[in-house]
């Protein structure tokens, strides 16, 4: 433990009652650590000890044989000792031969002690804020001509700022490095004869907020309902958060210090936006924080880890303005996750296990499978027959069992979440014309932050109930898909990245299809893919009411028919294919087609990635 050195602040005649002495007893006083033992020295001679009180104040009185330079040292109850204090000089060597009475009289000369003072200027609100703290004015008066010294400002943590003064006058101190709270002031001066004086000045309140580390976390996944949390403020501030897009459109949201807030930013342009947190406290301190955030690109909630494809876009002169999945943020199992063995791990309620077929079945509702290693024992399959179930933070790899990693196995579920997983098909034939993920859902399928790769056929195959009815929403966002159709040159397998399809009766319907902010990579020369097949396959009977394929990044250098196939024949509403960035190197057809080869109307032309020269 570090103990601060005591400070000797004054030297005066002891205040003694009549009959308690001959008038030759004098007193040193100052401050030290509360309740510490203070030892007083003249040169190397120990004069004695005293104890500081609970406030740190102490005094020491005795009859001095001579007067010179005094120092003090502190020690706490644990035996920790402080450094030696700065010397306190009462009279110089020139007076050492004088009588003791003469020296004490000289030390108490009225020219130094009668009127010497230091006064720190007040502010309009009686609080020194951050802007004012860099130039705090103070006035020294009452010193004799030629006297010089210093004014020491001390905060509640005993940090000090010392300003040299050359006599009476007005000076300025930078107190911005001191801790918030009460700051005391003290004048120490020496005249031309070497006599010392201490004068205490007024205390002032300091409030700079210099130690605050305010932050604002933003979840901009849904631009229509962006949530953000302000933290790290003192609690007495108020102000605004201003969101600005690349076209300089702004939304301003009022806030009241720390707390959770929400805003509709759907009028701003997707991509990188900046936000400015600006609050003011009662002392007048203005606090600002202004990092960028990306609206809707998924980076704010990405799992922990190093992006897998950091160099994917290196060399392109034109690239997306938003954070790209796998390039600017990591997807898949969060770094540091411990995975459990499905053959031996305890099963949550609503889950059963067949160790012979290596199938884990989720029949219960609202079940969460978190942190499983389904690549073991030749690869496992998770069959989902319940509703509102979640599979997250897990690792799948097709092995010798040739099982589809995730499937509803012909059952209709109502809502499923597949989040933060790695699903590796290993280029093995898991199911004829099927996907690594095969779903039939009447609710909302949410597939986000996954790395899905090396599919023999397709990555995802999904549809509404065959018997009719609708699938409320398909949300596929913030994923990395790499290499499908790897069985093409082996068995003629054609692989779609995503195939939305149903051949059932009763007009099966996709109410909403949202495939946004994904990264699609096709760079394996053994593979062949048609890209996204959105209700386009032969035999399809499903219709779509609304489709969005936007803000995706596509890099191909091996064979691909079309990145996006959207069949207008089965579109009973609107389709938006917009703001996608595509390297067309491996594209055999145009970047967008339907089954008749006609271009689908888009709100914004998708942009080819261009390589730098």
C-alpha cells in the first residue's frame, strides 16, 4: 500500500493557557493520512512524534533549541511508511546564531503572516466544470515585496497541482487533472530573509466528469425499431443522440442520461451511419461520443471471434459500404464456446436421443440446444418436430452416417431459430437433392450468423406446409455460405444456395422472404450451383407475397448459373432485389433472372464488385 507524504503547513507559537509554559513553546502543523503516526525531523534529528486525527490533521509542539528546516514522515497502523515530506524552512542559516526568541519573532513577522492570503475565483454556478478547469483564476495578496512561493491545490485523493507565484497578483491554474470533488488551496511563500509563511485559501468544488467512460450500445438489426442503451454517465445529464446516414439525413432522439431507448430509423439509408451522443450535466459539462454504427448489417450482435474471410474483398476497388458477414465480423460458434457430446450429454426436457441412428429429436416446444458438437460419432442429425425451438452455438459436420444436420423430417413446425452455428457438409451426399438444412415451417424461420459450407446439394431447402397454408416469414440474414453443389461432377447433383419450394396442394404460401446481408462464396472448382432459387423449381406450387434479396455480397470464381433466380410466375406481391454486390467472374448467366430469362424489376440496381488495377 502506498502512503502519501505528510504536508507541513504552518509554524506558529503554541496556544497555551497561562501557567502552562514560559512562552517558548512553538507548534508545527499540517496534514497526513488519517490516524497515521507522524514523525518530525530537523535535518536528521528526530524531534518527536504525533498522531493525525480522523481528518488527517496533526500538530506537534515542543521547545526547539534552534530553528531550521523541518520534515515529516508518516506511518499507518499496518506499518506502511510514507516518503519524507518536502522541507519546511522557518529561518535560514544566517539567523542560526541569533537568540531563540529573536528567531521565533522573525519567523512570525507580520509582513508575512498578518495578511498573506490566496483566494480562488468563484464561477457563476459555484462549480468548476471541465471547460473552466483548465484556467482557474486565483489571487495572492499580503506578501512582502520580493516574496515568492507556490499555491498548492489538493483534491480528495491527495493529488496536487502546484503553481509557482512571484509575489502578489492574479494567476491561473489548470486543475483538469484533479479528481472531482472539493479542491483545497494553500499558499506557501518565502521572503528575501528566508522566512516562510503558510496561508490556507478557500476550497472550491470541481466537477469535470473526466473519469467518466460513457458508452452507447446499438442494436440496429431492425431499422424500424433500433434499440440502444446509454451507460457510464453520472445520472444527472440530459441530451440527445443524433443518427446520420451517408446522405446526411438525420434522426434526433432525446435521452435522459443512462437508460434504454428505441427509435425508428427506417427513413435512413441502410449501411454505415454515425451517431452522436451529446449530453450536458448541471455543472455545464458537455459530453460527446460519436463512433459509427451500421444500420441493419448485423455487426452489432455478431458472435465473438475473428472474421473467417478477412481478405475476401482485398483487391476490390469497389466493395459494400456496410460490414460484411465473415469479412468484417465473425459468424458461427462463438470463440471460446465449450461443446458437449450428444452421445453422453444430459438432455433438456423435450429432447430424445437414439444413439444407434445418431438422431437427436426435439419434440418439445421452446427448447434451446446450446453448445453441442454434432460432428462426433460420424455426424448427428437434429430432427425438430416441436415449435419455437432454437439450435445455437453448435458444430455440425456430415460424416460417415451421411445425415442431414438439421431437418423437420416432414413435420410442420411453428417457428424455428438456427443461430451462430457451423454446419459443414464436408462435400458428402447426405440426402438426395436435399439441403444441409431442410425445413417445413408455418411460422417464422430465423437463420442468422451461421457458417454453412461444402454442401453436396444445397445449403437450405425450405417451404410452407405441403397441405396448404402459409409460412409467416423466412429470415435468412448475416450468414456466410461457401460452396454448394459439390456433387455435380460426381453424380450430376445441382446445388442451390437456398431453395424455397413446395409441391403441396392447397396453395402453400410464403408471406415474407427476407434474404439480406449474407455472404455467398463459390470458389470450389468441383462445385456447380444455381445460386438462390426462390420458388423457381419445376413442380413448384407455392406462391410468395413479398420477397427481399438485398445487401448481399457474392464472390464467385467457379461455375454458377445465376446468383439470384426469382420466378415472377409465383409472385403475388412485390419483390425487391437491391443493393447487392457481386463479383460475376464465375457467373454463366446474368446476375438476376427468372425462369423465362426476364429481368425482375428492382428498386435499385445491384452492383458488380470491381477489382483494382
